[in-house]
């Protein structure tokens, strides 16, 4: 089997018992051969060509919740099982989302830069004034596991919650007082807009000039979901114009590249895709991927399948 080299230190020997492993670094192309399992990172594309060059492949155990890097149609056509690692990164990503919200609201990066530059002249009553969150509205664009976890944390900050989702979340509403609204109302009412939706034709590029123009002046945009939900140049323009208060991003359209205009834009907190980057979460992700492989290769069902091969 082929396993991402970057997972080596996150796995215990017992998790690899009975497996013939070939480690491949993320920078290396997917090899050709008779391997029966592939455990890739989200950065490795697995499409028709890869499936053709791996004719005995039985499972792609993606080490991520998302699976945009796998051509599911090609996988299904070749009856290759695809699995992901759901649930385990919910809390870590929700925590990081709040780190971004707080960093943007209280201008933490600007404060750090001021102190390190040596230009700080001491306390001033109007220095780096930020947004107080109590009484403000948190808007969730998407209310799956991570979106709901972010919403639950908002209660401690005294925030009102509105959300948009394909289906209502009655338990979440009862727990938090959240109100399901349409997109137009979500954008108009949010003081902090946090994105938690998958990348689909309907959501790709949803945060663009038109959407940004509908946000409150001074609103904060947070994205820890999918990079292609946001048009980065449009976001930079809104920050430059001062119509958007701040932006905190952990994902980008063309990772690892970031639009140069966004890199230079004011009032940004830009992180290198570390939403799930805790030791505990990354170990659990690697373990789930290997457990899926162990189960399938021993004749059992996948533990966390992306789709079913059963008619």
C-alpha cells in the first residue's frame, strides 16, 4: 500500500501491523504499480490517470474530511472505495475559527506587529480599537458539525446566531437560539460571517463583489472551510476600501499560493491551513484512514465511506 510519508510520525507500529507500506512524500508523483491501497493527503490529486496506473487499487483512504482531491466518478467506475476522516477535526477546527474571530475583532496581529516593531509609544485610549462581540450577530454560512460547534462557542460571548443551511437544524436551534435565514438576510445581519460550507457549484466563489457589498460596513469575514468559496482579489478590494472590517482565513483558492493583493491587504489574519493541526486530531485522522484500509483489505466494510458501492 502507498501511504503519505508525512504521516509516518503520527502512526504507531501496531497500526501498520500486517501491511506492506511504501511511503511517498507529498511532493512525489503517485507511482504506477499493483498497490491495493492509497492513503493520501488532501494535496494529492487522485483521478482517472492515477486509477489507470493503479489497476489493483481497492481503497483510497483520504486523510481529511474533504475529498475534493479525489475524482469520485472515476473511483466509482473502477469500484474503488473512497473514505475520509469525519468528526475527528470538528472541535479543533471550531477552536481555530474562534481564534481567527478573536484575532480579527481585537486586532491582535496589528498589536503584535506594533510591539515587535519598537514603535509602540505606550497606552492610548484610541489605540487599536476593535469590535466587542457581546450583542453582535454571528452568521454561519453552513451549519454542519463544524459550523454548529462554532455556534455553540458563540453563546459564551453573548452573540446572537443566524445560519443558512440546506436543511433546518432544530436541535442546534434549541440549544443555541440560532435562527435559520436565507442568504440575503444572513449577509445583511452578520457582524461576523463564518464560512462552513463544502465547495459545490452553488458555493464556489460565493464571497465576491456582490456578496461583500451586502455585508455590514465593518463586518468580519472568517473562512476555515474551503478556499474556493472566496474570491481573494474581491476580498482584498473590500479590505482596501475599508468597507470590510477584517478577514481571517485558513484556506485559499490556490493553496499554497495566496493572491498577492490579499497578502498586502490591511486587517487580515492569514494562517497556513492549520484548522485541524493539533497532535490529537492529526493522529486520529491518520488512525481512521489506516483503520479503513485494514478493514477493507481484510474483507470488511469501510468504516467511514464517502459513498456506497452497494447498489
